[in-house]
């Protein structure tokens, strides 16, 4: 269940962060409300995920997956460019999350 809660937390955080830009400094009500609700769901689900997994592992997965998803959304929907060093950095983040989950004894599986 911890990974399910973590997955929901990540998706909610990615949605919230995407709407953070759309809120234009909290001047638009609907994007601001979606952003606030998203962060609320994200942190609540993260707190549930932490019942069954170490904080460092959960946060490493959360941040790594979220960085990749946010960068992809910004590239696809907001026209932000990713150069080769950015793509290489994202690939290293993905590799780190995979190594941590497959080979580390700290992840609890």
C-alpha cells in the first residue's frame, strides 16, 4: 500500500506544481484552488506512505519521479526546452531511483 500512496502523492504533487504556474502568483482562483488541493492530497498521501517505508527512500522516489514528470509536462505543454545536459541529468535521476529500488536493502522489500 505504501507504494500506491506514494504514487498518488507524486501524481497529486505533479498536478499541483503544474497548476502553480497557471495560478500566475495566486491571482487566478481556479488554478490556485487546484494547486492547493493537489498539494493537500500529495502531503496527506505521502504521510500515509511513510507508515510503511523509510522517509529517505520515499522522498528520493517522490522527488526523482516528480522531477521527470514535471520536466516532461513543462516541455510538452509549456514549451520549455530541455538541452542535452538536462536530459542527461534526468536520466541519471531515473537511474538513481531504479538502483535504489532494485539493489538497496533500505527500501524494505
